[in-house]
């Protein structure tokens, strides 16, 4: 029984990381981001526990608690960037996914384009976690 629970948890974690970088939310209005996350990422729930008033953002956490997804918005509530915060146990899987989906251009940096708009994905390693930030290419 314990082995089945462990296997189930590993499968859930793999699904969480595998869908981590599926679509770009940049340029979407706040209501559109909420709807897309609700429809396309049902394993993420809004986390309103900590808010900083100086930033306009939405924060989601997956059900297994291994990924936090933050959407940043402009003053007119258009998504300007996203950031995912991961546990280190997911790093190899996330890097593999980023390498498969996007064009690696430097260490921990990838690029892609949608409808002629260029985006940049940057991974940063921190002490207890790593982040993947998605934004318009500068």
C-alpha cells in the first residue's frame, strides 16, 4: 500500500513539472489568466496567504506543494511575466522539458517565439529552490 502511494505521488509530481511551461500567459489580461489556469491546470489552486501590495500578481500552488506559480501584471492588469518556484528534486525533469520545448541560447537560458513575439526563459538556482522566469525577450 505504501509503495502504491509513493508511485502515485511520483506520477503526480511528474505531471506537475511536465505541464509547467506549456503556454505563455504574457500579454493576457488578469481574468484570462485566471480562466486559463482554472481550465488547463486544475492541479493548481490560488494561494492568497501572502500578498505584497506593491506588486500586482496572482500566486498559485500545485496540490503536491512542489511548484509555486506567480503571474505578474502591469498596472492595467496585463500579464508581463511569470515565475515558477520549484523544489530541487524536479530540476532534471524541468531542464529536460525546457531543452525539448525551447531553444537553449546560454546556460540556464532558453528562447522561443509565438506569432513573431520573442520570449526568454531563465532558470536561477537559489539555496533551497530554483526558479524559472518567463518574460518578453529584452
